[in-house]
């Protein structure tokens, strides 16, 4: 694929790269979305994060006073899977 417009600088040898789709980026959840997903309060999500039970990503750009907290969907799904495994476990 190339741009045939005059003066575009693109030729058949230099393809136009399409913009990335969301499939190339990880899905991030806010604490509100995660709380809704689990039907719990945002305070419960905060407690799990602060206790180190749930991995999170800080997206603040620069030196903001408060972190911009997001959760990777893959981490959330792994946490959910581990919780399901623990519920089915029988201790001897």
C-alpha cells in the first residue's frame, strides 16, 4: 500500500504504515471498571492494590501528586484464575 499523491514522498518501495489498532496495546482498567467487574467497592480494589495482592500500573506523566492507577486486563484475569484455583483447593 502506498500513497500515490504527488509530492507525498511515499513510493511503492516505501509503504504507508497503518496506524496501530487497539489489538497492539494492552487493555487497561480503571479502579471503577474493575470494581464494577467484580461487583465490589472501589475501596476493596484499592485495598487489594495497597496490600500488594493485585499488580497495577502507574500512568502519571511527570511528577503528579497522585498516581494514575490502572490495571492490566491480563493481570486481572490471572488474579481471577488464581482465585478460582484457590476456591477449589482442599487442604489436607
